[in-house]
C-alpha cells in the first residue's frame, strides 16, 4: 500500500494521462479493440507502478552511498586537520588505536585496512598515505 501511495504521489500525472486516454478510447472506439486497448493501458500503468518500488530502492541506495562517501571524506579531512593532536596507544592484542578529539582509528600493524570511527559512524578504510602519515606522526609523538 505504501508503494502505491508513493507511486500516486510522485507520478500522479501518469495516472491522470492514463485515465484521459481511457475515456477517449471508450468514447471513440466501439468494438472489441476498445477493451483490448483499455486492458493494455491499465496493464501498462500497473507494470509501471510495480517497477516503481525498484526505482525507489535504487534512489535510496544511491543516497546511502553518497552519504557514506561524504562521511569518509569528512573523516579524512578531520584526520589531516587533527593529526598534530593525535595520540597513539598500543593495545594488549597487538593492535593500536590512534585517537583525536573527533576520530578514532583502530588497526593492526602491517594491515592494509583500518576501522575508523567518526561522528559515531564506524567504517573500514584502506590505509593510504594520508592515514599512514597520521598514524606515524601519532606514534612518533608517543615515543
């Protein structure tokens, strides 16, 4: 039912056009072809409405990906801005944690990926030059 209401709200003009075409077909055509055309138009609207759910999912997925990318970009900017205040802590399990006021990086030595927590959101990033520079800088400050 939610899919139908979303379809009607977003694509109401398609439904109105289909109804107008149906009235024209019923008024102008007086044979069996009329009902074939009516059924074809109704079927087309139903198929279009049914595929609308997939389009909504695609839009939702693309928005989610854009938000994730933006958060990762903001985290890397925060890393570079806060690198001078980063602290390095070696954990008991051999991993290490680099922390700033708004960012936390957890990784194991030699690993190519790190778990980054920024603004309450955790995600995995590849350790690139920028991230490695922050880790090295924090480790040097600890010594």
